[in-house]
């Protein structure tokens, strides 16, 4: 076989095979990485998330003016330390404008929580947890140049559960005790891309209900 013909065959057959081998070599670990990131076997305790909030606050005297229905945002994050401990942080701001007779009243509601908790892995896909946090609440109203500001702070403790279903669905429930009141949260997350999840939750307590739409990034 002439040398020129052999060179042509090498280029037409061997080189494409090598290129395909290179793609196969790198695609296998990449596929494993993406699949392992997208599929969670147990709840991940290291993440950041941003939420849109819509609340309904029931306060005597305000319902006749349509009630207080603030909206806003929440930023939150959690860091897992080993298999048993986590630290978390939440900050939210909500606001509303209410027409009272001929005046507009501005309402601002802010909340900050810093906490630490302990995790118990009861199964491969379900964690129970307890958390102690310090909470700061701030409510401010302003109308016709006058303002009123109320600050409250104290400790809260919570108990909850997080569970993975069908590898990409997370369900969450929590009961939180703040001073002499309690609130509960029910939510779900769907992992739609590696590291990313969309979530929705409902939080209820006396005189306050909140709906959340959340985008989470898992580390």
C-alpha cells in the first residue's frame, strides 16, 4: 500500500476514533459529577437562597382599611459543620402602603435571625433537626411626617424535618417557638438543575401568614 494512501486512512479512521475516545474519556466523569450533584440522597445543609415574600398581617383596627399585606424579599444561608451541626442566617424586609382615610401610611417590617442547630439522620433520606436562634424584629409605620418604631428581640427554638423523595424533591416541616407564640412552616423544593432548586413554602402564626417563592443554590 502506498505511503500516501496509508496516511489518508490514518486520518480518516484512526484520528476520528481518537477524538471520540477523548470525548468518552472526559464525558464519563463529567456525567457522573452532574448526576451526583443533581440527585440528592440526603438533605444538604450548606446552601444559600433568595425568596420573594408575600404576607398577610392581621392587626385589630387595620382590617377596615384593607389590612396589612406587605411584600418583600428574604436572603438566607446555612453552613453544615460535619454531619451533626449547622449554622444559619436569615434576613428579610417587607413593606406596604395603606390608605387610611385621606392619608397614606407606610409600613415596614424587618426580621433578622442567627442560629445554630443539631441534625439527626434518622434514615438515609430524612433528617430531624433542632435549632436555637436569636431573633430581631423591627416594625415601623410612617404617615404625614410622623413615624412610630417598635423593636423586639429574643431567642427562638425550632424542631423540624427535611426529607428527600424521588431523589429531586425535598419536603420540609418546622415548628418554631418565639416568646409566647409559635409558628409552623411547610415547604417543598424541586432540584431542576445541578446545584439549583426551586421552592415554595407557607409559614403561619397568630396574626401573620407568609408565602415564599425561593431559588436555592446548593454547595
